C-alpha cells in the first residue's frame, strides 16, 4: 500500500509566526509555491496559502506588514507519514482539505497536496478515494 511517505513533498517552506504577509508572498513567488507553513520552533501553528493572502488580507486593503499568522489557518489537521494514501484521501475529502501536513513522531516532515494525490498515486483504490475531495458538501 502506498503511504504518505511515498508521495509527500519533503522540502518544506516554513516561517516563524512573526513573518509578515509580504515576506510570505515573496517566498511563494521565489519558490513558485502556493502555501507556507507557520512554525513556532518545531511546532506547526498554521498554514497560509496564496488564496488566504488575497482573500483575507489584500481584498480588504490590509497592511502587508501584518503578521501572516493573523491570516493563516490555525489548528492545522495533519496525519502520520505511515498513513495510507486511501486513508488520507478519505480524511481530506471529509474535511475538504487541499493540503495535508505530514508528521512523524509529532514533527512535520512533509506535505501532501490534492495534486500529489491525483498525480502520484496509481491504484484504482487510490483514485476512488480521491473522488470526494473538493466536492461541494450537501
């Protein structure tokens, strides 16, 4: 069975909770990524996406010098690296998540995106598990 370890991106882009929206946006541009993890030491405290910056801050004319953590999603759901892709996809579908931080022994070691699930999995079971992600909830 394919696990999150097999498909995760292990090169993470992180900032501390004091990083500004502008600093995070520049990192996203430089690294051509859409999300950054916000850390307090070794502890994950939030995740901010390019969409968060645009919808929660820029659209309201907020100062880009403001801490990115003020606009991030806190209490981020994560799963252990040994979790199967099917289990992770089911959880992501149930929670309507597009990104899933991956942990090992409580430390963040990677991240899996919806695109990773779609492009890096090969079994029929994995494909079936993906069907519920990003579907409107009724």
